């Protein structure tokens, strides 16, 4: 099951992996990644299994699976062919959420004091490889907290203890501190809408025709023609989404590309061919006109 488990709130604790498995929060009782290349990753456990992990609360640099000995040392290279690593790649390419469970064995200040805790949904923002601490190739996945996923509280017992320092001079400070007012709102975008468009076009860019192949599969981006945020207030529907490569996505967002009613692509004022179409993918002329008028003012 991808996403939330009905009846399981963020912060739910479990005394053991067995209990977490029985609750279907993280089904494997040993493996740290649950999922396959075909379905994507259901969940991961962050519990001190890999030296290269980093836990910053709402951002996790998660080390993939494979290549370790029984003592937790990396003795060989990791591979994206591993089912768990391939599952996380699929989650990235398809924008699927992943459940994160933290265990008490982790050295993170966000880890629970005992057992395991379900800490909400995260998205695989990117991934890449590097030489790990033990000198072997590892794959790491940048995981960012999804909307409404709270950062776990830090208890005093988890904070690092530092010796007192008597030689630190007090900073001057300010009599009247500056105040900054900030109000942040996020649009909840439907992954299903974007993924449908991307599947129809088999990840081929509708503007330039490029198909990006990665070690984990094809990559493309779902781009809203009429922006969702204020003051544009575009709809989150397939008729307002294009399948684009990252370059063309940026061009669309900054107005370097606009689209005529006859689906001619205009790039920097000059015709650049026709937008690629698919029989199942109709487009809203209202959204196309809204985008074009925005950038031709």
C-alpha cells in the first residue's frame, strides 16, 4: 500500500519491527526498504543501519540497500538493480510518497527513545551515487517531508551535551530586533494527474521530443500550463498539464515558450514546431490562453 495506512496517525509508536509489520506500516521484519521497481517504495526504516545516512528532520539523505557485512561495514558497491533501491527510484520518477519509520538505534536527534515510530510521508526528491565512508559506491536518496508531515519533536535527552564555554564573548545584539512577517501556503498537487499525462506520452517531451533515460528508467516532468498558485488559480487536471523535459518545463514557467490555439509552440517569439499530442490527452484552450496572455502583456 502506497501512502498512509488508514487508522495509523503520524507519531504512532511500535515496540518492535514485528508490531510495525503487523500494522502494515513497514511490512518487512528485517529489510529497511519495502517495495519493488514495479510498484515503488511503500516505506523505509531509518535506524542506524548505514553510516552515510543523514537525518535533518524534514530532510533525510537515505542510503540505499546492499553491500554490507554482518557488522554494518560497506564491503562492496551498491546497485540500482537491488529491488529496494529500484523501488525508491520508481517513487522518485512517479512522484509517489514513501512512509518513513524511525528507529531508536539511529543516532539522529529525531529518533524515538525506544522502539519504532511512524513519522509520516516523504517524497524522493532526487538520488545519486558517491563513494561512501567505507570507500565503496553507494546510492543515496534525498527525501523531503510531504505537505502536512510534521517534524518530530526533539527531547532534551536527544540533544548533544556540550561542555560549558566561559571564554565566549556576548554578541552586541540589537535593542530593537528586526521583525519579518511570513505566511506560507502550499498547493496540493495530484501525482495521479501528472503521472497519467506522463504515461500517455511515454515520458517524451511534448515540445522538443526528447526522452530522458536514467539508470532507473525514463524521466519526465508534469508541467501545469496555467499555474496553480494565486493569482493564476489554474486547475489541477490533465487538460492543464504537459509532459515536458526539465529544460522545456523551465522555458514554459518563465514564458520563453508559449502555445498558440492551434498548438504551435512559440519559443522566444519564433515558431518552433507543433506541440506533440496524444488521443487521450485533450488540452484546455482556456488554460493555454491564460498562460500566453500572462507572458505577452
